[in-house]
């Protein structure tokens, strides 16, 4: 079986240049590659990206054409403004699909993030909905939320971009919609969706099912349980998951495509001598036990801890003031490519540390670029 190509050049070579031919002093692939390397090294502005390129000019010459040297900062800005985010993402998606084919994906977490610095007086900040492969630490795609809309409209568009076959898709309460559940199943995936007050009938029916089961000590109720306990950083947290398989009494149950289980998670957290408790509910389409669903719900928050937190802390995304919508989306995608490559490098150092090392040492930066499942020297 032929191994899929995993090189950046292979998957971005067909990206259409938005400039007129007589204005193309610099090759589009050169611009994108320099920008990606600069973002990996922690650059957060057009000026920084251009300065990084100038400082690393001799290194870039080893593998880029650079017919007119390193582009100026306004060239990076203009090109990323004009570059179609959907076309840019399509190239990125093909690259990630090659990685997925090589690695396999078990769970896809979907969640939204606001780029706070991208707002203007006439325009609110850009909101992006991203998909994250929890086991593989891969960004699989992103979709911008349309102005005046919310994540509910963006999630189906993102699902259309993804290969869902065999994967479990986890989404917080805003994605708990009948149409989204149906789209996931139609795509060949399974879902686990958090249930909150935005689905009042579903929430009330789930609560009633658990009340009735509790009153009879779950007699003749097809159920399963799973418990976890964690200690660290002065905190202690216990979680108790209970699922009821093939529940009865859920209104419009047939509208929730292939609903197989309802679940409840009771958690207690003790920190600083104070204890707090939380009760959460969820639904799932897979015939699986409480352990499976419990782990999936915990893994879902990797998109916050491993992606969104890194965007703000390591890449200072909220500080970036890029307001042009295309440029903001494309720069955000470069950051997500960067965090994917940095996480795939085997070093145990933090993302921030690896980013700094990539800025200091071009040998280490080359390791990062080749680290995408052995990028292939192509």
C-alpha cells in the first residue's frame, strides 16, 4: 500500500494565488512557508513575520525560491488578506486527512473560540469553531461564525469538512441539536452531546429517567457506572458516571438520531479546604459503557487545554489586532498548524519552550517541520 504524502509542499502547491501576475514578486508558497515558520517561532504580527524571514534569509534559501528576497511586512499582510480562507483550509484539510489516514482518529472534539483582538468599532470579534483530534493532538479544521450568528450555524459546516467515519464527535451543550446529531450519524460518526437548559424538554426527561431509576435502585434498568478520582496541585476531584441504555420516556426520542444512551456525571472537587459539586447530563449514540463515555467527556476538554489555551498563552492570539476577516482567519489557521506541528515533536518541553527553541535554532525548526509523521523530505 502506497503511503500518503505528508509534505507541506505537496498539499499547498495547488493553492491559487489571489494576486495579478505582474504583482507576484514573491512566490505564494514561499510567503506561506515563511509565515508558518515565523508563527511556529512565536511571531504574532506582520512586522515580526517579515523580520523573522530576513534574519533567516540564508536558511530559507536552502529550500525556497525567493526570487526577490524576503517579502516586506505589508506583502505578507496583503496576501493573507486576499487569500481565500476556504481555499487555504481546503489545502490544510488535505494535509490533515493524510495524517489522519496514517494515524487514525478516535475522537473529534468541537468547540468555539473568540479572537478578542480582532474586533473593530463596526465589527465584532471573529469567532471560530474548531475540530480537534483528542488522541492525535491534531487540528482537523475550523469554520468562522458568520456575523450576527452563533456556533449552531457553524458546526454543521465544519462537520461537512470532516471525515467522521468511525470517530466519536463530542460537543458542548450549544451543539446539542437534533440536526447536528443527524449530521454526525449521516457522516458515519457517533456523538456524545452535553445537555443543558437550551434543550429544556430533553433535560427534564433525562432528569426524570434518573429520578425514577434511583427510586427503584436501578432495578430492571439497563445501566452502567464508572468512577474516577484524581489528585494533584492541591486539588482532589471525584467523578461518578452513570448511563442508562435504551432509555424510555424521552420526548421525540426518534428525532435524536440513533440515541442509545443517556448519561449523568456527578463530580465533587475539593481545593483549599472547600468542596464544590456539579451535576451534568449527556446523550450518546454509541452502544458503549459508562467508562467509554466518561473518558470521552474528559478527553473533550483537551480542545480547551491543548488548543485554545495554547492559542492564548503560547501564541497570544487574543492580543493580535488583525481585523480583516480573511487575514484573521488565515493567521489563525497558521497558528493551529503551528500548534499541531509543535505538539507532534517528541520533545517533552512545553509548547512555549519548543516555540522559542524553533526561533533560536533552525535545526530544531527543521525537526518541527519534518515531525508531521516524518514529513518526508519532499
